[in-house]
């Protein structure tokens, strides 16, 4: 029913490589807009810049919001030193140990400037210093300049946004994708593919679907508040990356999902306990449609659902995740089958979400 082929791979690549830390999502948003322009019935923005693509089905109500966030973790320039180095502040959560020796790109008024994250070289550290972890406040970005003037001439100034530089690639098996910004361009991709597939395959659905790309999730779920007011959903599905626990050293209860074993239905995260009837409904749909799925929990970390389920008097909401390795770093990995099955599962859910069903989630 749904398959990722060259066109979809190209879309994912362009999303992953687009420049878009929190507050600067204009490039990834433009890509989604272009992709859905001739497919959606209508495209709308909230005033922070989130995008909502509408598709009417057999009945106007209920309104279903399927949302992924378009921002990625990045940084901001805080100082250009007199010697021509750049100090920076994180936008979103970073693990200091993944930063050193990584390439980054700074967006300035004059264009993009490449740099590398560095610190004092180990050769000149005292033996006791060498054993210690280097923290982010001791790091700087080197753009290859020799003076403050030179850096300023490149266009770099305080407040300029920075993201990892990391090209997208596909493994030789064709089954796994490598790239930056998968958190959460993967979710943006899934939400857009759901709408595109319903339209191009002429699939009937008894509701209005709104596929959204939100902004500023990584700094506190900010676009989630404004998109909820724009769309006024009756029910919402958040499309996110889930932390794949199939790497050495993680016990299953910390991160139960594995790459290639299906999308996850998130049972708990630090920002939301999903509507239980809706969650059971999604599980039942996955069983009926014979789509592999995994039950998961995310003990730390929230999603846009944290805000959307609290919209007005409350809305049934669930997170459907794509298991992803190494999130919040320069290179994450996802499995093609999980992406395809996430799109299929959400389509099967949307086909069945009529007004009566959605109402039954909140009748007490
Ligand atoms: Zn995320």
C-alpha cells in the first residue's frame, strides 16, 4: 500500500540536510510546503511558522492532527573572540561528548560558513586534565580565521544559528538511512507521506486530516501550542523518533524498541500519558491490519503531545515513534521498514477514526 522509493528518499534527504534549528525552521518548512502544495486542499501557517496541510475526507469532523516537529538540535553564536574563534550556546539538548571534532555550519546574513568544534589540544593538557571530560563551555568553533575582524567579514555575528554539517546517505543494503536532524524530520516525513498517500491512492477517510510540521519543539514544545490553536484538532497523533535501545549497554526497560521491528506506540513519556482508549484502539488497528509494532516507553524527554493533549479542555493524543539510533548527534540511523510501517499504521488508524469513535475516547 505504501512504499518508499526514489522520490520519497529524495524528499527525506532534502529534509534531513535542510538547515533548521529552533526558531530558524524556514528551510525545512519550505521543503514540506513545496512537496504538498499540489496535494493538500489547503496550506496554513501559525504565527510562529509551523505549517498545517489540510485534506478533507468523507466527513468534515473529526479533525485529526498528525504532527512532527521541523526543528533540529543546534546552537547559537554567543561571542566572536578577539582571536577569531566562536563561542556558542546549545539550542536543544546536547550530550557534550558527541561534539568535539564535528563539523558545523553557521548561517549568516552573507551565507553559510563552515567550522569545526574544538577545544585545547590534548598534547598541551596536564595529565590530570586529560582524564577529564571536556564540557561544552570549554569548546569553541574554529572557522579557519586568524582574527575577530576576519570572522566578522564572513558575516558571523551574535545570534546566528548553527547546525551540524552531515550529509544524508543510504546503507549499501538500501535498508537503513543515515543523517542529521532525524529528530524530528523523520516525523515531518511520516506526517507528509500519510497525507500524500491518502490523496494519491484515493483512500477514503471519514474525517479531515491535517498533517503538520511544527516549530521550536526542542526548546520547549512551543510550536505545539500554536499549531493546536490553528488546527483545533479533535484528536492528535504525534509522529516522533523513538530511542532505539538495541545498542550495547542499554537494558530493555530503559528503551525497549529495536530497529526494523516496527513503529512504536508510546505508552509514557515525561510530557504525556496518552489517552488509554485511543492507545488500545491503535494497538487493535495494528493487529487487524497485520502491521508490526512495538510498545515503548520514554522515561525522559517529552514531545509536542505534551502541549497538544492539554489543548482547551483536553484532547486524545498518542505518540507513534520510529526507532532511531543516536538521536541528538551528527548522525542518526533509521530503518526503511519502520518508516513504511509507521505511515501504513497511521493511515489504517485514520481510515477508522470517525466522529463516534473519537467521541468514545473521552466519554466518562
Ligand atoms: Zn523530537
